[in-house]
């Protein structure tokens, strides 16, 4: 079956994307690592010895980048419904973290430690229908924030992808109620036409 014009355009854009090419050259699993890298350069999210939880981690780009930066001096615990190929320095738990069994597995992997940084680059499978996609994306962001309440250290940080639209302002209020400082970031590697932004909360208040 022939590809549609729109899918053909997407493929051309994807393979001509400088961040896709850079990820291939540098051995990263996806272009999304450069979003996290830019935010880290600006906001200094990572420190030696941290425990980092990465939600919606497949295919593993963010976990791969964090583990590389920590270089064995810290922990990365990642989780996704989808399978993910193993990564050095990353403990992966497959499953839906809304399920108690999966949450228990994440907590067991953490042991006595608590998360210093929670990352979420989760997004729903996009249908192209905003009335479906926007609530789905906000729901995932809400779930990530709920997990922060269960696993985070005092003063921890939280970085989450959201899409601007219905529910965004309410979600920002929820994040502000938990963190001393809240900022939005739109890294260069985010495609200009995308409504995605990242919310960064620092100084988690229990």
C-alpha cells in the first residue's frame, strides 16, 4: 500500500532532521535526548549521586543520556508500558505504573532511596483530533505528578512534557502547589509547530 502524502512528508522531515542525524552519529536512541540536554544545560538538573526516575522511557533516549552523564555515580530507574532494550546503568521496569504491582516494583527497585529527579516525556498515541489528544496528554501529565508525590525526595525536581491547550493552566497550578519554583521550557529540538512544552518544577515541597 502506498504511503499518504502527509506520511511521506513526515518521513522526509524526520530523516532530514539535524537532531535525528546527530542522535545517529552520537549513538543515542532518539532525537529527544537533545531536548533534555538543552534543559539541563540551562537549569542544571543532574548532580552526581542522584536517583532519577524516567517515566514513559521507551525507546530509552532520556535514560541513556542520564546514565551516561551520571557515569555510574547515581541511579536511573525507568518504566514504560512498551518494552525497552537494556541500557548500562539503567534498571527498567516494564508495565503500567498506575497498576499497584508495577508501582511496587519501582519502589522496590528504589529501595531506601527516594527520587531526586522525576522525568516524564510521555505522550499518548496522537490521533490528530485535539479534543481526544489534549485530554489524553494532560491525563498522562497528571499521572506523572501523582507519582512524584509517591516517590520524590524533599527538594526534588520534576520535568514533564505537556501540550498547551485545555487543562494546561489548571495543571500549572497543581505543579506550583508542590514546587518552590516552576518554569516552562521550549527547547530548540522541539519542532516549532508542536504545542509541546516542558514544565520544570524544582524544590519539591512534601
